[in-house]
C-alpha cells in the first residue's frame, strides 16, 4: 500500500523545473532560472539537509589555479582548456562578489601564495621558468599579471625563500557564502526541500517523472542535475568521477606569522589561516588517487598523518599540531576539469564536474545554465 499522503503528493507532485542538488551550483542555477521565468515553479531537491557534499565542506579559497597547478592542467589537457578554466573561475569569483558583496561572504583579498618545500625545489625551478609565459597567456583574462615572485621569509615556514604570489586571489567564509546563496534563492521564490533523494526518472515527450527514495513521484517539464561528485549514481556513463577531499583544522595556535591562502605541491595541498589563530589544511589526493575516488565521506589515518606532518615540518616547523575539526567532502573530477553544462536529453540538463574549484566556478556556471536554457527555448 502507498504510504505517501494525499497532501504530500498534492503539494510536491508537480513543478515546472526540478533541480537536483542544493549545493552552490544547484541553488544559484535555480535562482537564475526563477529570475528569468518568474511564473515557473522551481523546486530544488537534496537528499541531505544543507547539502552534504562539497559546498559546505570546502576550504573557502577564492582561487583560480596556482602557477604549478596551471602547468599541470596544461600538461593534462591543453593551453586552451587551461586558460578557459582559469577564466571561468576568475569570472565566477567576480560574479559572486558582484552579487553578494565581499563583506556578506567574508571575502578577504589577501592574495594566494604558492610555496615550495626543499623537496619541491625542482618543481620550483620549473614554475619560476614558466612565470612570464603563464602571465602572457593569462593577461587576456583580466589585463593584469596573474603571478609574481614573492619573498616568503616572513611566514616563518620551512620553504624556499621565493614563492609565487597570485595577487587577485583571496579567502572567503564558506558558511557565509552558502547562507547568502541559499537566502537569495529562497527570496527569489525558489522552493528548497531536503531529505529528498532522487533515485531515477523517466522522460517522455511531455514531461519528466522523478522517483524519490521516499516513494514520492514528482513530475516536471524540465530537470536540471547539479549533483557533481555524485552524478555517476544517476548517470553512470558521465565523465565525472567522485574525488574525496579531506580537510583538517588545528586547535588554536595563538598568533600566526602569516595570513591568507596558500598552495603547495601543484595545488594538491592547500592551507590557510582561520580566525587569526588556527590553520586549515586539506588535500594531498595525489598520495592515493585511486583510494580517494570514492563517495564515502570519512577521514583516514593516512591523510591525517600526512597533513599533520606537513604542518609540523613545513608550515609551522617545530610545532606540535592537534586538530579540532576533521571532515571530508566529495568533488566531481576528470582529467579535464572544465564543467559539463548542457542538455543530456530533450528535457534533462546537466551542470556538473566542478573539479577542485567549484566555489569559484559556481556563479559563472549558473549564468551559463541560463544561457543554455534560453537558447533551447529560442529566447
Ligand atoms: C575538501 C574540499 C575542498 C574544496 N575547496 C575548495 C576551495 O577552496 N575553493 C573552491 O573554489 N572549491 C573548492 N572545493 C570544490 C567546491 O566545494 C565544489 O566544487 C562545489 O561546492 C560544488 O558545488 P555543487 O553544487 O556542484 O556540488 P555539491 O556541493 O557537491 O552539491 C551536490 C548536492 O547534490 C546532492 N545530491 C547528490 N545526489 C543526489 C540525489 N540522487 N538526490 C538528491 N540530492 C542529491 C548532494 O547531497 C549535494 O548536496 C572543495 C571541495 C572539497 C570536497
């Protein structure tokens, strides 16, 4: 016997648009659609309260790609793809700042610094040799130098004296950003429902019928999938693999000799000061790519020890580090980290694969979703 109530089916059974995923991408895309089609009922569904995957589990870097990471990206894809991705991230951050303002999302324009430990000295030489070329390649994006050599002595870190500063980068407070994005969507008239896991759907020429784990069925004219690292559960053939990221925050360490955001090891390790007295550190996925290709959100001893040792030997040499917070989140990855935005079928659209910088990309992606939709409708 069906245990779904008459009221549940009446209240939630029909929508013009359903967006799966209440992360930064799903919420901003839903808001853009609602703004352009104010009479449409736009519903966002998420299996977890406050999302659960990445949007509230990231490091809060407003970054576009360190020099080492750009060289890595070019080697994996091409100059064209790498510059395109950098540009989307840069524009995405400008759109976030334009929409919400720096204060509301806790953005601080500290710049981002790439540092090199003694074991990275070969990589440092490679990066320094390519700085002029990278700057020339990226100048078309913002008309400025993306990278400058800088002196890292005052940080007290056990790193080479020369680092690379990305002056346009900064840090934001992820909880403030998520709150602003969610409030903005609600205010625009988007409906957000959590505890709603979508299992699959059927599509015919008139509508899409969604099946939820609760047994509820929802029909809509169009479906937008923003499930990023979880997308393979819905569409197994998609070129988006889950990639777990583990993050740790130290106990209070007193006053710190540095502020801002830092990249190391081609961007695989990232750390920042939080609240003036703690350090957040995360990443290190290149230690075990295969093991971290998982949707299981746990923290492992291997990564806890690796990142703790990096802090004790490189970032805060000689200090004994204890963590107060530890968590993991799931990213959507591929060799090519450019997002997939477009129609999967007549009525189902995708906005997935945000790589490691979906905070930066999210606002740009939401605008692009709207372009794709309007083009399809001949607007
Ligand atoms: C550890 C870590 C650190 C990061 N650091 C940064 C950073 O510093 N800067 C940066 O720019 N980016 C960073 N990122 C990446 C960034 O957080 C993500 O790219 C971005 O949040 C992705 O947003 P999204 O909306 O696409 O996906 P998500 O936030 O992952 O949201 C997807 C949502 O879909 C829901 N969902 C999935 N399947 C279903 C289903 N079947 N039914 C219903 N709901 C479903 C999930 O519950 C989830 O809430 C980091 C990511 C991680 C994991």
